[in-house]
């Protein structure tokens, strides 16, 4: 492949960048998988917390909507929170439970999840290009036998690239609308959305939505 040729010629810059990106994606994977996605704390802990911070984290509930108590962990759910039965916790600004990282994507790890998807997409695109550069097609069984692993690697990379690209695009679209995957899929079942005068009461325009999420 191109990377192998560069390494053999002593041109180590691109191979080192590629390896660094792979390591970065692995570290981001473990960080997103193992960190607290924004589990709702007990009422005593919330009351003892900083009031200003809490007011920024928890959106104000309209007077006509009552705070819901979770039927599983019996905690009062802040707006946009949801109980995840796989994690056995209520998660603030719940987006979805991701089986790939075996963790919820919520208020605290959503930005890192987007960073992980972005780095992973770059690694996959670069890896796909490297795998393709090593393929020289010939109509013979000997060629297929000697290149079978490289060919399988390329096909697997293409499949994962499509999955990651679609997931990243959908996530960025929802972020630009200031909505979550759960809210988008279950709009008709969520009280604060079903009873709202607006289709999405959190939408403040694309630029402000992106700014508030990333900054």
C-alpha cells in the first residue's frame, strides 16, 4: 500500500500521522465508553450542587408540565432526561444507547461522541484509500489468493465508513436542530414536546444551536 511504500522509503510523516489518528480514535472510544454520560443524581445531591450550574444544565419546566418521576429509579427526571434500562440509570439530555460503545450518549459525553465519530471517519477513509492502493487486479486465482485479506479489509472498511458517515450526518443534523435522537423518534410520546406550542421548543436557529452544543 501507499503507507507501506512510504515507510520503506523512510518517509515516516504520513504513517506516523495515520498511527496517531488510530490511537486517538481508540482513546476516544474508551473515553466515551467509560465516562459518565450524564446520569441523574439523587435529589439530595442535586440540592447540594451549585444552583447556577444546575439552572444552566436543567432547562426550566413550563408551568403546565409536571416534573415526571421515573418509574424505575424513582428519581425526578429533569426535562430531556430518560431512563435507560440497559444502563439502569436516568440520563440527562438522553440521545440514545449506543451498543457499539456499550454506553449511553447523553449530556456529558455527546460532544466527545461526535469527536470520536469524526476521527473514526478520517481513519476509515484513509485506511480505505491505503487498502485500495495495495490492490492490483488480475484475472487469476493466484492473485485472489494472495490478496484475499487485503480485499476483505477494504470491503469491511467500506461498510463501516458508510455506517459511520450516515451516523455522523444524522447526529450533526439533529444537533443543528437542537433535538436528540430520542426526541426525534418519540416526539408524540414526550409530554413537554406533545403539549408544546412549537414543534421544537429548544430550537434557537442553526448557528446558535451549534454554538451552544460545541462551545
